[in-house]
C-alpha cells in the first residue's frame, strides 16, 4: 500500500467542498506526505451552505469556520499547500466552466502533478458541485497535463454491502443508483487503512467538526473510523466509456452536515 502511493509522485487533489478531500483521500494524502511526496489540495468552495441550521450558521460565519477546520484537518495529514477557488457553494454547475477550467489549468501548470485525484463523473454522491468539479478537473488535466495520471474516487459492491447498515441511517446519495461501483479488478488503487493511519484519518475528520461531529455522535467513533478506512480509485482511462448510467443532477439545497460521505 505504501509503495503504491509513493509511486504516485506529486499529487494534486481537486474537490468541491472542505471535507471532500479528507473523506475520500486522507489516507492517500498522509501516505504520500510520509513518503516525502508533494501533495496539493484544491477546494472549489468554502462549503458555506453545508449546514442543516443556517440560522445558527449563516454563510459568512460557516465559511470562515470551515476554512479554519480544513487547515487543521490538512495539517494532521501533513498537507500545507492548499488553493481555494472561492466559488459559491451549491452553484458550481451554474458557474462558467471555461473560467473554472482556466483557473485549474493555471494551478496544474504551477504544481506539475504526476497524479490528479477528483470525483468520478457521477460525483460519488450525485452532488451537482461534485459532478461539475469532476468535469473541470478532467478538462484541465487534458489541457495542461495529459501525461498526468487521473484517478477518480470510487467504491465497490462489497464495500457498500458491508456498510449498508450505515447508509440505511443516512440520506447520503442524491440520485437513484448511486454511487457508481467499480469491479475490484479494475481498481487502480485500493487502500485499507488500519492502526495509526486509520486513527489519523479519524482525527482529520474530527477536525472538520461542523460537518462531522453530529455524524461521529450518531455512529460512534469506532464505526466512523472503520467506515472511513477504505479508499478506492479507478484510472479515468478505465472509467471513461464505461456505462456510468444517467445520473439525475443533484438540486442545490441547504445540505445536511453529513452529505459529503466517505
């Protein structure tokens, strides 16, 4: 596992909201940093609508707090390079794609990544922001670094079956049929975190308390730790052209505290 991650070279993650990166790639980022690799994170929005209680957490306040939380979370993983595009939370699908892609191209040209991480075309949960970021990152990589490896976050039927009892308690997926499953033989990277690494990811998750405290309280620390201890990625070359199905775009809303799941 450590050897596979060390071979990824310089890693650039492109995500929609603070906490997407930690749920889907915290173990990968920590392992890469431990191996001396450069890891850079890009977040499209500040997640200012990521609350079920907008009266207590008006957008400006939540954005400021989530920015602090994300810095603390990334610090746990050893990641110090972070770019925020500052786009409106929930409205990425309406933002001009040319502008977003151009800004990502500039970052890619500066970072010169060997590996780019992002959502698959399904957006994992079906979130419209996730889907837009996937399109932008895919297009920016094609323009600025076509030689870089592009990995989409994914999951498997076995994982979903194992954790169905958790999903039954949560309203996670925003379109029917989600998430897209990848057959194990097509996975490009499959990390099973344990011991110190799983604990470290839990600490990084807890650092983003406005999004995770209620979920940890609901599930318990051990279940949260174990549920989030698997990370899986598929090469875009393998995913592109597959029958992803037609996803119903998510409608932007005032999101619950845990709608960006592992």
